[in-house]
C-alpha cells in the first residue's frame, strides 16, 4: 500500500503528526492511531476497492462503542465495540471527525485481533501498546476510552500488570517532575508503574483509580480517561490489592508489610487508614438530628458581577457586605438572599497598602480577613522581597476607607514571617470586641494581639510589632500548610506530609489528636462550627474526618478535647469521577474545600464545596455521612463518595463558598458564590 501510493503516507503525516497504521485490503480500510496516550483510533475508508487516486481524500471516522457517561459500560457482548456497525446500537458508536463522516465497516469477531491486518495500536506517551502482543498473558481486560461524553471501546483484549520502573521510563511531564522532586532522598528509587499492554503510568493518586466491584471495572486517568473491564472477579480484586500495595510503596518507600504500615500510620490508626475496622456507629452518633435533603437541589444562577481587574480572593461577610480583593483593591458587595450584588464602590490602594483614589500602583494583598464586627479588615500581602510569606499585616477601616494601622510579625525582637492568618474562631469576625487573631507558618502556630503592650498609639510611618501572646515555634518536621478554627476556637492544622492535627483551645504546643497522612499533601482545611467534622483538601480528593469518639467512661468527646485512639470512625474520601478529574484534557487540581457557613450552636452545615479548574463541585453533607449510601455498597477499605453536582465556568475558578446561613432564599438554602478571575456569580439551590 505504502509502496503503491506513497502520496497517501505523505497525506497521513500531514494530517496526523504521529501514527500507527494497520492495513486491510478488502474492503480497503486503514486504521490510524494518533500519538495521544491511547487517544484515538480512526478508520480510513476509500471510495472504491481499487488503489485510491492521490487526489481522492479518504474519510476518517473515530471508532468505538458508546456507553453511559457515569454508569455502566453499555456494550459488553462479544460482538460489540469497534467492528459491529450493522447493529442499531453500533451505528451510534461511530462519530464524525473534523475531516470526514462515518463509513461502514465489516463485522469481525474478537479473534481478528490476532491477525496482522487487524493490528490495533494505542499509545501512552511514546510507548506503543499492540493488540496481538498484549493478549498473550493470562491477565487480560477490555479497554475503553472516554471521549466527548461517551465511552468508546479502545481494545477488546489487552494485558495489564504492575511493574517496576525501568531505565527507559524517563519521559516525564511537568507534573511528573514536580512530583518526583518532592521525593527528596529517593531520587534513585524504582517506582511501580501501571502497565496496560505496553503503555505505562506511575502509580500515585493522579491515576484517580475508581473501582466498581459490581461491574468488575476500574476507571483511571493517564493523559486521557480509561476504563478496564475484567472478565473475572479474581482479576478485579487482584488489580485493586496490587494498586494499593504499589501506591503505598511509591509513597512511603517501604514494602507494604503490616509492620511497615504500623511504622507509618501508628498502631491506633492502622484501622483508620485502611477502613477495615470502621465503626459506623461513630458516624451515626456525630450526625445532626435534623435531616438535610436526600438529594442536592438544582443550582440556578441568580446574580453576576463583572470585575474590572483580576480577582485575587473573596472576603465573605456574614452581615451587610462582602468584599472582592482584586488588582485595584477592594470591591464592596451587598449580601442578599439571591447572592452577592455589586455596589459600584471600590477602595483602591497604592504601594504599601494605603488607600488612594484613582491609583493602580500598589502591592496586591493576597487575602483579606474581616474583624471587629466586619468594620475592619486585615490585609496580608506577600513580602517585598518576593517571598510568598508575609512579614506583617495592614488594618483597614472599611467605614472610612482609610488604613489605620500597620503591624509587623516579631518574636523576641526578631522579625518572622507568616504564611496565613485567620480569626480566633469561626464566628469571631461578627463580634465587635475582638483584638487577637491566629497566625501560621511552616513551623509556627501562634496567637497575635493587636493591642500595644506599652499603650502607645502607633504611627503608620513606623509599623508596630504585634504581641506574640501564645503559641509554639516547632524545631522541625511539622511542615504546616493551612489551618482553620471551629466555633469555640479549637484549631485544625493541615501539613505538607498529609497529617491533620487537632489543637485544643488551651494549648498550641501539642496536638490532642494527629491523624496520619494518606499520601498526599493537605492544601486546605475546614472544620464545622461544632468541631465534629474536619474537611481536608488534597490535589486529587477531599478527606472528611469525624472527630467524635467515646472515652473510657462512655462520654462523647471530639479529638480537639481528648486523644482519639482505638475504635474511631474511618474517614470518607470525596473524589471526582475520572472524566471530571480530566476535564478540558488535563488533570484538575482540587483547592479550597469548605463546609457551608454556620455560626450558631445546634445547627448543622448542609453542603461541602470545592473548586477544580473551571468548575465548582458540591456534595450534599447528609448523603456523604450516610453509611448506607449507594456509593459505599460495593466498596471495601476506605470508602469514597462520587455523588456531587458540578457548576461549570468558562475560566479558572479562584474561590467557591456558601454565604452565611442567615441569607436563606425561598428554597431554605443560602446561595453559593463562585469567583473567577473576571467575574463573581451567585447560585441559588
């Protein structure tokens, strides 16, 4: 074919940058695979059965079998999939490409994949997976790919296994390099890889493995969205067990033995991280007696406020106003039951954080924290030397629009930096008499006091030092990354090593409870007003932790007030389905997971929200807590919930959060607010 019609090979190279070709002469067809990680299989058909004329362009048709977006793979019979267009269902499996329309294909059975003219080639990076070679092993599965909202059959039978990284497995993207750079001291470690046919991907949380035991299927992400359907349960279970073992070894650089797991997680938390000794009664004890709706209601956009410049963050108020922190300063918003509405009022800054009308020369604050009955705002900005951590804060009087104080972080006369600041408690911003707030750095957790210890009124030209009233500067090993406070002022702190620590209201020196990491750094934490639930965010999943336990006398406590150990409830993982995790053709990192906003004892948060790329994800809290929920029925070990609602936006989302519960609409729910770089949108349920 190539020798007879050299112009066709030239056409292929101009139409498809990198490809694999398999030929079939009667009728005349060619299979082409693009270089895009198992990405697309195309069928090329000529208009006659003779060698085609160079000027006649062939038709390209993407091949595959459709299936439901998020449920079962619909076509599982022997004659489904790539090559059965005569049946009504298979006609729907051929999708027009940009350069052609569907063409009929001859029926073949699965045995045709062992013949040379039926070669199907798939690619992961530059590694080729060839159909005939991949079915020689004992462990085989059917491979699907998720493309344009449909599951398409990529190969009827491929081999799969977990193998050690080889010298040739050296092609890495930016995420791989970033991930590998975090494994300090283990540069020469040979990582476990998940191999399908001849293509490989490193075993870690970015694979987004989702196991469906009732369907004997696993979905995963590797430069595309894929599904393997296993012929027998033994293979499905083997894949699940081997994946967990390989991920443990890749994460902790230890063999997955019981002794090593005790070394990593501790004896008390071994059952907690595995889910094998879960106590569902603890979850039931922690649940509020007031039920929330069993289903998440439909989201309807009610208000939209454009921003003249890039939005940095949102300071949500629980009283009359909220504020957008952007490149010009602060945009003032009005809180309504329909959402946040722009007022047209802007407070602008110049360099140093002082307000000036009509000027855009300033150092943009990365965060605004409302204090003193929301009449003032603390602004924290990156240091002038370019470092992300701040050397101090500025205090803005919102009523006058004037900067009234500047403070520097200092301990024992030595300047220090802070990564983040937050209010003393979850509702502290609503109280008019507050004078302290909390600060966090990589190895510091402390409380700052704005009152001048010497009683001297400070001048803006000479920033005063905040008073370190309590806290602790840890020598090493904490790697703090984020923190939050409950209604009574208890503190939860997340770390880069994945640990979640709970500190009581009486001491910041030693955590009452320290949950071990699950393998991914914690980037954000939140806690319910009553302190019974903690939500920790990682790049690929959320961790919902019940802090409730019974002490030896049978009394109900939380992990903030006493040390949890022994029989405690295993966490729930909140994950995206594989096709949502790979929206827009790339991995979407989760950030800023939060509960809906409650500041009154006896009331329960109703929703959980997180941002991911260009969309916001909302879980119903009641559904996630329900131990009998459908998501958990066929799961073993740590259970994951995949039932959520998605709000999509055309650009990346900066922040997603619920308004205070006092702003209820006719449906009895507070609005959801979504901020992108260019606009603010409000949604009612």
